[in-house]
C-alpha cells in the first residue's frame, strides 16, 4: 500500500512538473503584436513597448527640420507584426541637430542636402573567396588607402533634391523624399546633367559621383563583414537596414532614411536603389587603383558601375558590401539612383 502511495505521488509530481514546463513554454512562445509607436515621443514609445513585455534596443537619430526632436520616425519590427516574448524593438527618432561629422548644403528653394564626413583610412576592397553568395567579379581583394577623407551625401539624392536643380522629376514612384530614379549615368554627369547644374550653383564644392572604391569604403564604415551590420548569414537582420525584394510591400522605392544607418551615419547604402558610380565596369579588380580614385580608361568602355542592391532585385544578397553590377551609361530604371560626394577642400 505504501509503495502504491509513493508511486501515485510520484505520478502527480511528474504531471505537475510537465504542466509547469508546458505553461512556461507556452508563455515563452506566446506571440505579441508589436505596438505602433511612430509619432510618439521616445519616452512614450519605450513605455508602450515595455508594457507588452517587449524591449527597446538600439535607438538611432535622423536629422529632420519639421518633425519634433525625439519623436519616433520609424520602428523595427514594424507595428502589428507578431513576435516572441522579449523581442527587441529598435527605434529611429528625429533630431534637429547635425552630428559633428555632418554638414548641410542648402539647395535652391531651401532644400537641404546633408553631407557626411567620411574619414581617411585603408580597407580591403572586394569579398574573400569563401564569402557566402559572392560572385567572381568581387575579387581579388585588394587594399585601398584614402590619404584624405571626403564628403558623401547622407542619403541617395531625393526627388525634391533633383527637381530643385533640374526643374523636373522623372521618377516612377513619386515622393519628395524618395530616391530619384529613372535617371541614367548620362543624366547625372553629362552635359546639362545634374552634376553640371549643381556645380554651377556651388562652384567651390566640386560635386561628383563617388568612385567605386569610395562607395564601398563608405558602405563598410570600418567593417569587414558581408553587410555593414554583420555577416547575417541567414538574412534575419537585413529588414532593419535595407529595403529589398523580400520586405518591399507595397512595391517600389521607399523614403530615404527609414532604415538604420551604418557606423558613419550613412543611410540606404544597402538596398532601396542601386547607385551609380564614376568607374568603368571591369570583370574583376586585377589592375584596380589602390588610392581610391575612379578606375577610368580613355577611351571609356561601354559600361558603368552600380552598387548597393535595390528593392527590385531577386535576392537580398545583392545588398552585400561587395556586390556590384554594370550597365550602359544611358540605362534608366525605377531601381537605379545615385548619391554625390565632394572633396574636403
């Protein structure tokens, strides 16, 4: 009888233990809808997120001249997405101040063009032979050294920044703060093109397209991984940093600056639109310059460089630091744009 009692109690204890574990597991697996905190102050957003037992992670700032300082501009993951208990929510908030590494060029019509200081330094350009999803045209890796820094636009040139200089807007997906698209390399740097007219307005600044080396150096911002946020081998983090085909709904380009920046404060280097560079296209880096200058032969060949991936490409692997494609200089599409650079002097 005593043995039966012990056995019975043991069974009861086991059942209680299973129930406790099951309840705990179900609590951990319970899905929580991410609250909508866009438009709230940072303090109110943190309170709303923590009230549903989620956590606030990295908070980045973006300069904005109309949205109040500290107000949330964007959040990651998006509002309404079901996530696990304890998931980290990242915030992008507005600031009315530029960082020490930023400067504003006020375009006609009081349209700001924010430039970010890219420091001098060296880096390994291209991808290593064992990098996941690489192509042969990304090698061989080679060291490039910038003896001086340069300024680069914080975002791809937007439609309002194009229109205030050119007087028109060729883009298919309209929005003042979306990247200008449907612009060819010739539209940008040719006679009566954007750069010529921009430099007529600001003759001392010498705006130009970045060299391919300048572009990748600025993208990496001191990192050596596949993306500027890490290797992201399973593409689980890319949604926080880039607009790409797998997170692009509704279809089309998106307003610049809504994804998290790299360590130097540059946004949309990964995804949104491919960006034109000054260089000719070459099948690999054999013979490439080591000083960061554009690789241009005379006469020029038929293709130019595009970098960064876009909302339209078939795979997010195109958003990697070393990813590169070439196209005719008169090519236009809804997923090709550009940003500008200028020298420090």
